[in-house]
C-alpha cells in the first residue's frame, strides 16, 4: 500500500475515534451528573492538533475546579428540578414545543431501524440530548456496522436541527455553572459536526 494512503487511513481512523469519544463524553455529561470517572477522564484528556476548535482547556479547568456535590445539585436544578428542571433537553420540546411529540416517534423508528433497543431501567425518552449523543458515539465507533450515511442521516434528522439552540440555552441558564463550560464545548462540537457533514467525504 502507498505510504501516503496508509497515513491518510490512519488519520481518518484516529479522527473517527476522537469524534466517537467526544460524542460519548457529551452524552455522559448530559445523561447524568458526572461521577469521578468522568472527571478523571476530563483531567486525562490531551487534545490533539485537530481539536483546536474545541474549548478543551475551558472544560478541563471547569472540571478540575468543580465540587462534585455542587455539580450534582446543578444538574438536578437544570434538568430535573421539582416537577421539571430549568431546561427540557428533548428534541420534541425544541422542535415542537411539547414533550413526546413526533420527533420522539421519529427517533424511535430510526433506532429500531439501526438495531438499537431501549435499555432496561432507562426512564428518559429516547429524544433526550444525552441519549442522542450516545447513539452518535456508537454509530461513529462502529464503521463496520454503520455507514457514514447512517451517521449523516441520524445527525441531520435528530441532532443538527435543535441541539445547538439547546446548548445556547444551557450556556445562558440561570442555574448553570460547570455546565456553562459543557454548553460551550457542546455548541462548538455541534458546529464542527455540521461542517463535517456538509463536506463531500
């Protein structure tokens, strides 16, 4: 194999691993308040030259300075609350103004088509921002099972149309402290992904 071709293929593999990792990280931060494992992961992250558009240092510094109990309280206030949190991180809410509307049905249809099943004990609807990012992480991490088109369609239909607005709202949320850094990181990544999927691959 031509050495240049080999280097290009290695670079593409590394890029996909990095993309899957970022989706997984954002998904974990949105699905639940971060535990020590997530904070340790952020502390250990070393950004590659290809990640210069992502505010890694900001989120790493925020994680290093965060009090874990305070972040649990912050997560509860933002996304759970008494009755409801400050924000509703669901595609249905952002796209229709109501919970559990057509966007949720569309997500469930695509998840079934892709072979994803709802995990036992999970109570959040499948159009939750954290769940959608975790699905994208799985799609990107398994190129032998899922094509680029699978990624593109899922992102374009279930993430791209609304998650940037969600992250903007999160950055401005009254209860957000640590999650302001999560919001800015997430918003930057969504913009990178929009550019990525607009390219001819």
